[in-house]
């Protein structure tokens, strides 16, 4: 997946995608949760990371959220379900991207808008990467990074719709 036209050089998204891609190449398949060694991930991107788990069939629960990720959202998402935090009109579109990442075993990059009550709307870019739980053969973890796009609140789509969506090749 070529992200060069969508993220700036040195982006956390690129670094996380390269880290994940190296794991795929090394093992010949999707990485496992135990492969996500924080000491192997560039430290500068740790604040942008997130990890969601598919639970109870089709719900997404946040398991990990870096500090910049939390600041961008305006709340602490760990332990919370995505369907409880997103606006009802935004949830189906966002959740579909997470489920496509898992079900199709492929990376998904998208741009959207963070809509937080009482704050300016902010455009962002995000990468979603499928990961196997240590004991599973079906991916149920979504690892990724999110970055705010500077000076974008004036141009943000106030409905929270998704803009650009790129999908990488499926991983066996």
C-alpha cells in the first residue's frame, strides 16, 4: 500500500505500517499480539498507537491508547466500546473499516474527522492493521496509529464522514 501521497515524510502512520509490514514479511503471515513489542516500535510513534479488540461478535473494545491518541479524541478510550463513543451517524462507517481490516485480513488507511462535543472538529488520518491474538488463527485485534492533520478544523466535515480510504493487499 503506497501512503506517500497521503501522509507526510516521517509520519507515525508510515512508521507503524512499516513495522507491521516487516513482521508480515518475517513470519509470512499476520503478526500476533506478542509480536507487537513496544521496544521494537519507534518510540516517537508510541503516543499515536491504538489497539482495539473485536469482542462479543461485532463490538470493538479499546485495549490500548497512546497519549496523543487520547488527546486527539478528547477522552480516555481504554476499556470502552467504539459504538458507545462515536456519534451514531459516524459509527457504521468507521466500524465497517475496522471489520474490513479484520475480515479481509488487510491494512486499511483512512481520513476522517474527530467530532468531540465542545471542541473544534479536527481532520485526522489513521491506519488500521489486523493482528492475531496469540492463540487465534482469525484476526480479532486492530493495531494502528492516528495523527491529527494540522490546521484542519476549518475544513473539517462536521458530519464526521470518511474521506480517503485505501486498502492494502490481504495477508494469508
